[in-house]
């Protein structure tokens, strides 16, 4: 049986590892940890995490426990941090799989302390909220903890972290503001801890805010996967993701002919090509009328609405020999990055990557 793919996603593990090394150079002397949550931003944590571990990465971050359990056998020697921490009742799973919870609240600290005893240390991370108001200890929580550190003192605190909210805007005053609040919290907590924990503050963009932001360990995601950590400047990262789709059918249309759902009217007589992918594959419906593919380097705009499984593009300006049924068309690649597509869709590159569908034929280029 031969199944011909209608769309193919290429994930370049060599580019991923090259990005890791580039972040190591920028982040020095901090170590570089990898955010592999949400299936490595949609690219496949089962392939990305082992490739990064082989390149020397020892610290990995996921959002939820199930992601960590799935990764444990693939990166047996790595430290795997679970950003949401225990929800309550799942503490034994952390211990069984040697996973490190990020404790975000006083109740989480209190509960975890009961799982710590002298013969079975159960390391944890503590998250201090310095401005996100999502997860982490609030300023009031921190005051309480310092006034009554009984539970804290039972826990081997391996890492003390916070998270930046606008690190991609280099000049934003929240950056130095959060940095100051993080340092103050660290200064108050360190005297209560028997051993100095790993300090971790910066995400991908945070590395590019300067050396003060790096501390001991940076937690990178977006830049590893090729998104631009410095949106105001050219992207220093290598592209990791390529996406191409096949032309399923071609047709000539007259001016004012209707195209797709909603009976969009063409503005010109032209050639249309129908591609075998759609919003079910993560090419957002918001890209209707504004998205584009590239054929032989020539822009071929989306015409009408993006459907669940199909997109029509205007190939009137593309040489005919490049637009045959079965020919490949670029959606993400040399001419259009995930960041570019995100701008057209009114979102960010993170959402473009994490939305990439499960239906693609996936091809992994080896890290070498
Ligand atoms: C996702 C995440 C990161 C990685 O952020 P990027 O911007 O993708 O580098 C770091 N820390 C925390 C807490 C996160 O949730």
C-alpha cells in the first residue's frame, strides 16, 4: 500500500541543536535548559528532547505531569521540571518518575513538605511571581513563607525561578522591574535554605536582555524552535520547521467567479490551485484572504476562506510548469517563517507552532 502525503512537515533536528548551541553562547555563563512543553511547541518532544539531551542539555521543563512521565524514559538522566506542580494526590507520581515539581503556592509547598523526609529527599523548585499573576508565590505569599518557613525548610529546594512577561520588548520597564523583584525575593529566601539553589529567570528573549538576566539557568523554548527572540531585529536563530503541501487540483476562473465557503468573489480571472491542508492542520481560518503560500519563490495568495482540509491559492503569477497537480508548495520555509505567518493571522509564532496538526507526514532531519 502506498499512501501519498498531501502535506509534509519537516523538523530539522540539526537546526534545533544549532539553535541550542547559539543560545549557549549568548547565555553564557548560564546553562541552557529546554522548554519541551506542549510536545516541544508542537514539533515532537519525543524527538526534540533526546536530541537536546545528546547535545548536552540536562534540564527540561514541561507544563504538566503527563508530559513529564512520557519523557522520563526518553531522557533518563535529565532533570525534568513540571511547571504546574502537583495538583494534589499526584505527588507519588512525581516521586516514582523522579520528576521535579515547581511549587507555585503555599499549599503546594506545605503538601510537598510532607513527602520529604531524610532518607528520601524529594527535590522541588519554587516559583516566585514577579509580575505575571498566573502561577507562583505572590508578594504576600512570600511574606508568609518567610515569616513561617517550617515547610520550606523540609524541602530540598533545587531551583528558584521567576518568569518574564515582556522580555521580547527590550526597552520595556517591566523587565528591570521584574529583575529587581526577583533579586529581592532571592535575597530574602537564600538565608533560609541550607544549599544554594539554581537561579533561573530568563526565557528565550530574556537571554537577549543582557547578562544580568541570565543567572544560573535560562529556560528556552521559542528560540530553540526557530522563532525570533528579538522581534525588533533580524532573527538570529535557524529555522527548524518546514511545511509544504501538494497541489490537488488546478482550475481557471473568470473574474467575479465564486471561490470556497461564503462564495468569495475573485477580483480577477486567474488560475487557482487547491492545496491539501486546512485549519484542521493548524493553518488558521483567520488566514482566509490574507495568508499566502510560495511556489518557486513566488507569492501565491490564499483566495477566499481557509477550509478544514483545503486552501485555494492564486497561482496566476507563477510559471505554469511549477503548478501541476501533485507539485509541492511552501507554507513554511525559506520564504515564510512561523513568525511571518503569525503576523498575517494576528497571533504569535508560538501559536502557529503549537497548532501544527497531527495529520501531517512528519519528517525529522537528523541532528547528525
Ligand atoms: C514556556 C516557558 C518558558 C520558555 O519560554 P520561551 O519564550 O518559549 O523561551 C520559560 N519559562 C516558563 C515558566 C515557561 O512557561
